[in-house]
C-alpha cells in the first residue's frame, strides 16, 4: 500500500537526513525537494499523482463531499519533512503547489495542517509573496456563504508561509503593505457572531505575525473585540474554544508588551480574577513560558496580579492551574535578580502569611506530583521573610529535609535546591544573628549559592 511505501521512522530519516538532536527540531539539515527528487526520481510523479487525486476528490466548495485517502497524510508528512526555502531552478516544484493549495479545503483537520507544512516545503522563496497575496485575496471579504474548512486551511497556509517570509532579508515593504491591507479588511472573520473558534485562532496567529505592520486602528478594533469575547459568556464545550482563548490571551499580552502600554496589560490581567478558567490558565502559561515581559513596564502589572490572586488560587485551583500559576509566580518575582531578595520584592502582610500557611498545608498533603511540590517549595521560600514567625520557616525547613532524600524524584530534589537558593537568604541572616530555626540548612544554602554561581560561569 502507499502508506507502507512512504517510509516512516528510521527509514525516512535515512532517506532525508537525520534531524538534529537539539531542542529546535529544525528541518534545515534535511534534504531539499530538488535533491530528494534527484535521488528518487520515480517518486516525483507518484507523489504528485496522489496529491492531485486527493485534491480532485474534494469537489467544488459547496458540495460537502467526503472521500477518505488513507495514504494522503503519509504523502503530506513526507513532503513536509523536506527542507524549505530552497530555490527551484528547474521549475519542477510548481506542479505541486496547485493540489496543495486545493487541499486547504480538506474536511480532516490534520490534513489541512499537514498540507500547510508541505506547501511551505514545496514553494520556492521567490514565490512566497505571490502565493501569500493569492491566499489573502481568496479570503472572503463579506459574510457570504463560504467553506469553513477551506478558509481555515488557507489561514494555516498563510501562517506557514509568513513564518518563513518575515524572517528573510530584502522583504518588499510595499508588497507587505498590500498583504496587510487585504488581511485587515477581513477583520469580520473574528468579530462576527457566531464565530468559529478554529478560524478565529488561525486568524489570530496570522495577526500576531503581522502585528508590527498593521495599522493602529486595526489593532485597537481587534483588542476591543477580543476583550469583549473573553469577558462574555462562553460555552466551554465548543470545539476549539480553549485554543482560541490561549491565542487571544497571547496576542493581547504580546501586543501590550510590544506597545509598552501597562494600562492595556492591566485590562488583560484583570481576567485573572474574573475570567474563564481557560483564560486564566492561558494568562499564567504566557507569563511562565515566553517571559517577553522581562524588564518591561508590564512586569509590575504581572507581579501585582499574581500576588493579589494567589490566595484564591490556593483555595480552589486545579492541580494543572496551580502548577502553571506558581511557575509564573516564581518567574515574575525572581526575574532580573542573580541572588533574589524576597524581602525587597514582597513586604510581609496578613495575606502573605495566609498564603504561606496554605502553601505549607498543600506541601504537607503531598498531593499533586513532584512538579507541583517543587513549585510550592519555591513559592514558600519567596514568601518567607525575616520576621518573628519562625514556626512557618521551621515547617518549610522540615519539608525541605523530607523531600531532599535520595528516595524522592530528581525533579523534586532539584526543586528543593532551587527553593533553598530562593529562600535561604533570611535563614543566613538569622543564623548570623544567632536565631536560625535550622542552622544546618544555612550551610546548604551557601553551598547552593556557590554551585549556582559556578554553573553560570561554566556555561559562559
């Protein structure tokens, strides 16, 4: 069968070249399309025939026909593994573009996504902008009947090509302005009611790529529409709504950072206390993942929002939300400091002690897994400060002693080391004053600091 003929796994790696074992997973080290078809000339006509047959079976946009092609995903996956951005001197790749553009209308989500990656690999750089303009021009301008699958697939293809085009040198500004004008005129795709979350997510991904070229009025309209959507009633069972929420939050937060507008950031981060659970999870994941907010005017906004909502999180948050929230909390509070001083960042107060008690209670329950326990230890270390409340510090020290043993997981032992590095400064100060609740941990804190500094110098 074709699915067996198109080689997966190790055989495919031998044909195309090994991918690097690093974290980027880039395809730049694999074989280019011209080189691949030079080495395997019989496959060019065969693969093209498979694509054309699948594209023809789709019929016209209004027919709603469904013809399954079990081998199609394997064909698209093979083409998507080829190295993009290679010039096609012979013009032999141009025949692949038409069926790949047609496959944007596939009724199967995975096929549409894979077709966008294959189109990028099979399109030479000289045709990136013309293909983008063609795709943008085919997006519906008004609320006329249209094929949702085709529209979603076309947005995925625009996103794939833009990701490569915007990173090239010699980008024609005039051509980009034409593309942006076409794209902005389709704003109704995300402001209309009812909307398709999958189409809205794809539109937002493209908007994020083009944001630095878009007009201020378009960005303001998009911001207003997204804020109304995230504040309004939501059906969490709707397919794709969680992904749309994640992309909407990322777009709004990235735009607040790019514009250097803390007021815009405050509007978005108010959703942390009143928003939908999917929106709240998207906010803390954005803060913990990219950290584009570092050394910007948005950092104090995040710090305040995360501290103000910490108690509510500990009282009723899910395990997944707590883990992501505490990861963001630790990252925001400690960012920019080689040797963090939690006293300077978090002045003690009644709410802080309540949060510390709740964190310690969760730690003593030993529920949630090693990742959550590690984040809880670090958060307690940040919240503890030099005060007469030594009982809380004693509990934290006892938990560090419990979780640092060889029987615990590697991630939890590393979490103990990080927590001690973050919260050990008050212990040392108390030891110097002769009132440390756990003197043995003070020596370990100094060792952690020395090892941390040594590791940083070793990686330079």
